[in-house]
C-alpha cells in the first residue's frame, strides 16, 4: 500500500491518543489545529510553502485496511476502536496558503478543523509531507535566486534520501528548477527531464575524442559533453571543440560542455575563451559538483561565464539544515480557544480559529502579515501587535496598506473545495510571489526579519488565556 494512504503513516502516540478520545467520549468534539513553523530555514528570511497537494490528497485517502487493523490488534488496541478505524475517512475542513506562496514564521500554513480524533490522526503525516517539501522548495528558491536568471537543474537523485527523492524533486521544481535528472519524477509530475553522460562513458572508449564523437552522433540535437575526465583545458575542451566542428559540418550544433571538478571560476573563464576563439560562442557552459547558493553567488560575483548550474546534494538533501521545525498545535476545542504555555515565549501558540491577512503596498510588495480571529472583519483591524513585545506595534494605514488574500478553503466536509493548479502553475506562482518580497528579506547574510503579528483582539485573547492558565494551572 502507498504509505501516504495508510493510516499507519503516523507516530504511534497519535493512535494511542485517538483511542483515548474514542474511549473517553471525545471523538466527535470539534477541534482546530494550526500547522506552522517557528523560524525560517537556512538562517534566511522566508520559506516557500510546498507539499499542499500531496498532503491534502493523503488526508482524503487516509484509511485502515483489514491487515493494518489486525496489526494494531496485535499491539493491544481495543476491538471497538479498531472497528471504527476500519471505517475511517477524513470528514473535516482544511484551509491553507496556496502552494508556492512565500511564508514566514508563525504564519498558519494549514488549518485543520474536524472531530478531534480525525485531526489528531493526520498530524504526523501532514507534518512529514509539508515540512520536507517546504524545506527543499525553500532551499531551491535560494539556489535559483543566487543563479540570477541562469537555469538550475536538479541533479540530486543519487544522493537523495531514497524514496524521498520523488517529493524532493517535486518541491525543487516548485522552488524554481528548470528540470531534473530524476526520470521517474519527471514522468510522474510532468517536469522537464535532462542529462548528459558520466565519466564512465569517456573511460569506456579508446580516446576522449572518440567518446565525444560517438555521443554527438547519438544525440546531435541535445549534446552536452563532460570535459573533465582527464584534463579539462589540455584535453577536454580541445576535444569538444573538434567534435563541435565535426557537428557543424553536418549542420548540427554542440549544445554545451560541462565542468564537474576543479576551480569553476578559473576553468569556466578559460573554457569560454577557448570556445569563443574557435568561433563557438553559442556553446554553453554547464557547471556541477557540490554547488549551493553560496558557491553560485561567489562564482557569479567572480564573473564566471557559467550558463547553467546542475545542483544536487546540497539542494535536494538541504545539507545545511536537515529539517524544518514545522509544528501542529491545537488552538480550539469544543468551540473554545485553547493555548499551550511554555517557559519559552516563542513556544506559546496563538489560540482560536485564525486566518492570515497579508498587507501589501500600492505596488503589491509584501509589508506585514497579521493573524486574526476568523470572525474579525478586516475593516476593523487597525493595529497589528508583536506576539510577545507589547510596545512593538504597526498601525494599519489604508489605502497605503491593503490586504492581499492568502488563506483559502481547500477541503470542506471531507471533499475538495478547490482545484490544484498543476506543478508548472505553482512554480510560476512561487516565482511571482518571490518577486513581491522586498530584497532585504532575500539576502543570505542577516536578512531583515519579516513581521508577522497579531490583531488586537487575538493579542488580548492570548494574554487572557496565558493569565488564566498561570492562575489555575
């Protein structure tokens, strides 16, 4: 069975709590959970929301087979609870940002409202999908931003975490890759597929030139030659030039050469000069080998004439941060707002059923996000408060600040309430939204913090509940 459809795709404690709700007569009590994250990944100023479509599809397919309930019976779960699990289907509501939108710490990415037992069982699965895909999409957006308009290809399959490579390739495409080497993901998600050849191809021939000639003969319309098997400048590039001239004699053109080792700035400059001197100005240069946003930024700052970047491990595996700190917190139960208290102020959740309002300027640039109670009218929201620093406030100044809708119904009563737009549309949407984020939030070093605050009504509710919990425990 597809693990994203199995009710066992969860942490064990979700099942023990679910049986607790069932046995204590609470299973039908309505509850609302918020899915959000506390800090932007990679020390950055934003994240790219990804994984929504797969998370929702998995929620609607979440169920328990006879074999799975038999397994749970062997773990000591009650027969009446297992009978109920055998009929499980999600019947609640889900609201969310659009996939590909730019999001920030404390934004409610997804809101799940359902009988508490249903919403609880979905927690681990939703976090697993959204945390991972949002992390990879964000890393990719950083890499694509560093490339300054040059194409970025996903070369990460061989280093990705097994089957997670499929979700990672999908998320990377939302983040802005031009294509992937992952053939199965390309087929499943409609992503452009691309690839060249490995050093083993060169080594299997009697000479580098013979290997190049054979490859060009097989793939004359999309030929990229890997030039660093033996000696990039003394052998690889000169042999690529010879083959390019052979191709011109047949009315064909060499597409590119690829550099996969050595000093990329130095080698790309020398290779570009050699290609141009040979009249091959149309031949592009592809660079790969342990690239990330920082190295790409450095290469382009050095004026390296690289046209395409093949990025693998450090993007698909998000090497510098293995996980997003996304969480799923109960904020309302039985129609009453609820709060979790912590000695760490940043771990105190925001209570009640909430929506997200994003304010933008006259050009559509993002200014500030506000969390407000669902029943609040936007026209009544005049002040946005910092959640923990009382004197940090922002006045809503209309018409200079206008609300931009970002939070939408996705599921109602267990049925889809909106169509998913397709991956290419989500990629274009992510690119458009990233363009509306002011530059100071995009820099890699010490990005300016984007403000996410609370409406006055939500702030007061939060403070009231904190005081009540401190008094009564």
